[in-house]
C-alpha cells in the first residue's frame, strides 16, 4: 500500500536541476559525506593493483597496498600533476608520472629525485590526501569526507543484507557505466517510481507497472525509501524462479522484489535470482554518470547441468538489464530540456511518493548551504 492517498506537489524547483550554485551545494552537503560504491574487491586482487576514477570532481587512485584497499587523491603534492592517467594497472610503488616523486602506503613522501633541491623539506605536509575505504560483500565503497559514519552505520539495518546479496553464492556477471545529459536527480527519480513502466518499458517491465497497489508496499524513512513487490508464490514466474534456484542451490526464497534507495544516490535491488547495485553521480549541473553491478545466483552446485543453468540465468539477466537501462536513458535528456523550459510547478502521484520523500531530503540539504 502507498503511504499517501492524494497527489503531492514538487518540493524542488526547475532551477534545482540546472543551477551551478545548487550543484556545488549538493556536492558539498550530500556527496562528500556519502559512501559511494566504486569497484569490486575482485578488481584489485593482487598487491600493487590499482584503478583510477573521478568521484564528483575528485580524481581518485584506488590501490591494494599491504593487503588492504586504500584510496588516494590522484594528485602529486609537488607540482599538482595527476600521479597516473592509466585506468588500471599494477605497480610496485606509487610514483608520479611527471617528476618521479614516490609515496609510501600511508601517503608520505618516500623518495624525491635530487631531493637536495628542496631543502628544507616539509615531508608531513607533502603527503598524499587519503580517503576512507570499506567493503560490504564484494562491493568497495569510498567516502570523500575524512570523518563520518562507518559504512555499516551508513547502510544501517541493510548492511548485512547487502553483504549477503553481493557475495557467493551470487556472482557479478554484468557491469554498467554511462554518462547522461541530465542532472543526477532525474535518473534517481526515475528509478524510485513505477508509474513510467508501461510507457517506457512495454516489453521488459511494463507488467510491473500494472501490479495493483495491494501487492506493493512503500516504506518512507528519513534517509531512505523502499518498495517491496509481493510477486506471489504461485505465479508461473515465481514457480519457475524457485525451480531454477533449486537446480543451482543456495540463495533466498522470498518471492519478493525489493528496491531500496539510500539517500542521496545509492540504489539496491534484491530478488531471489538477481541483485543489483547502482549509484548516480553528478558531473555537472546538468550532466551525470552512473555505475552499476548486477549479480546473479551462481549457486552452490557444481555439476554440468547447474553450471549451464547458471550461465543461462546470468545471460537472461544481462539482456534484460541492458535493455531496461537503454529504455530509461532514452527519456533523461528530454526531461532535462523540459525542466529548462517548463512553466509548470509539477505534481507527484501517490505511486511516485518516494520521489517526494527524496525531494524533501535534497531540499533540506540545499537550504542548509549558503548559495
């Protein structure tokens, strides 16, 4: 059942999707303190493995050092060059590509070529900036703020569920990364409402948009919202799903589809065969980027039949999710252009009430920041 019984008005204004000042306020008030999934632990299996990425305007170097995962600002303290522009690789040491300054695991300067040129040298204030890194299941998260809640505190009661859903017997079989010509809030709003499903996803998710209110429930919290679909244990789809899960071994048996949004930009979905993590990141006032990982039930059985079923189930999930992402992305730029020209205030239906809750959270953050 939905919480609200009447339509709701937009809390945000059209300019909140286009203003550089609002963008800066959101980055500082919403994104710096948040935990963001950026990789899988399996992406950096060996000592010295690294990858680079941009996280809301900060170039980062994520690296396995002394068995741990560590994140550094990918900027040399000497003359501000990026330490490396390689997307990923393996290197025994952190060495700047420009002048060869070398850094230790804790970010301290370890070696300066022709170091006598820099006497007296303030080694402590030349160390690399570092960022907290934590994992939940196979997912690797980074927080840009030096101080703040742990990842367990940030995810709250969902931490253990995420840890279980993104680890064996589930395995990652699809990754997705895309840039959008729209404000980051547009794809977030899209993912937390089902009203668009019949129109945008007629052959993939259209039927979900027609599920009656009685079979779905919204949970609206201060820092998150959740949708739970009761898929019905005796439906053909659920009977087939239980059969597949039985062939594979392991997993859950809930007959539910759960969609959980952690404010501001983190989304998890859970079902008995598939789990999904997606994050939406601003790259500018009217541009954004998304990263996503889909896991499917790989199971505990290793006989040839189970391995074939696992591959077929994974392939089905990949095809479906790739199509859904393409369909969703088809309306994002149009929504951005419409927001730039709209004379309307807008309204939100009860089926879209999770958007209203999200708006309240963003509005409070924007209003608490000097613009």
